[in-house]
C-alpha cells in the first residue's frame, strides 16, 4: 500500500508527524525542530504564536531563526511596545533590516501586512493582532503561499480553541528557565505535553544554550523583554 506522501505530498497520516509542505527555517532549538514538520518553522505559510502577555516571549522564541535570514527586510507590524533595537542583535546589518510598522487600526494592520506580502521582498513578517475572522486569516495564508517569507501572527492565548487555517499553531508560556511551548496544530498529531526551552535570563546574550533543560520546571512571574 502506498504511503499518503507517495499519493500526494500534501497528504499525511494524522497519527504521524507530517512532512513540511515547502521550505522550512531552522528554529534554533533542536528539541523543538524534532517536533516540527520539516524540522523548522514553515516558510510561505501562515503560522500562529499564542501567548498570554504580548511582548514577553515571541521575539525571544523567533530570534534564533530571524538571525539566520541574511537577505530582505524583517517587518514588525503593530508590536505592543516600542521595539528595543539593541535587544535583537549586536549585528548592525541585522538591525538595519528591521522595519517597524505601527498602524493603530486592525484593518490598517491587515492592509499593511498584505502589501508587504505582495511586495515579496521581506524575509519575515511578524504581525500582532487579536480577533481575526477566518476569512482574514485565510487571506493572509493565501498571500503567504505566494512568498518564501516567514509569516508569524502573534495572538492571545484566548483564541486557542477557535479554528484557524494556519499550518502551524504554537502556544508559549513563561517558565523560570525560559519558556514552555506546546504545538496546538501541525501536519500530524498534536502535542499533548509542553516542551521546555531554556533561555538565558538576559535577552542581550548572543550565545543561547537552546538545549539545556532545567532540573525543576517552575513558572516564572516575569521574563525579560525585547519589546518595551
């Protein structure tokens, strides 16, 4: 019997981890890569990152991958705080490619993101938005498929139970050692347990020990920000 992938590359068994449909980008965390189809963040597709408090975890989770993108702009659309530029990298060439777009209204955020994707010159687009309709999400996903960009939509944890066309949905929670992540949706079986990711206490440190695990996993009250 042929495997689903042999019939069509977009097919996979729900009980198994599916293959990536397109290119992926190394997340920078080996433990996380093992749980992601294609061993990394999907490119040319919509992915969602769900967090309780915006501005605390999203950039620290995505920064190792963003540092690998050497060409194209890195777009920050409507972040909740003023970006702390020195927190992203000590590399001037990296910081010079960061572009902050700050529309006040949701419709303008979506319009700006759509124009960025249509232009196809950005390596990554991070969009902060709360309540979005399914048709708006699907439109972003379709536009992303016309690019090779990393498109990450940062949303509140409260939308975790709402349907989404995103190829990948990740929930992240702060912990004393960095963060815990859980894969809510991927090509294949969802992850039932949280995956611990170690991060240093100071966000400006460049040598992240991604695979070090803490002896005791306890929630943290606060984590350092790359947005403030």
